[in-house]
C-alpha cells in the first residue's frame, strides 16, 4: 500500500510535526514499506500455531512472601546528631498546614 503525500501531511499535522518536502518523501517511502511488510505478514497461515508470549523459555520465579526486618542499628548517635529535639522526639518542619 502506497502512502501519498497528502496522507503524510495529514499524519504530520496530527503529530504536530513540521516536515520539509524531502522529509515527507522519505516518510512516505518508509511508511509504504512498513505497510507492505505488514501485508506480507497478514498472508501467513497462523490458525494452527499455538500462541506464544515469548520464545526464550524463561518463566517467572516467585518467592514466598516473608516478613524481613532491617538489621537493628543503634539509633543513639543518629538521634544525637539531629538538630532539633523536643520531649524525646525528633522535631521536623511542619508538613501540613493548620
């Protein structure tokens, strides 16, 4: 199927692309080649071919969910390095407006 210049201009307008005349000709040739290839693919007999999701033989491997905790660290030095503290808590800037 050949794509004419008018169709290329329409597609370019939809895509908001500014194309020069040489670019329009190039796009016309490339789109025509793509559509010819798709037409060839449509001629293939695929009724008896099993659907394939991928061809590498890979499969998902899932692990069981398990609770895991981060290793216990001593927060003392980190708390002491914090600039603002109030009543044993670390004070940060307000997140919500009142």
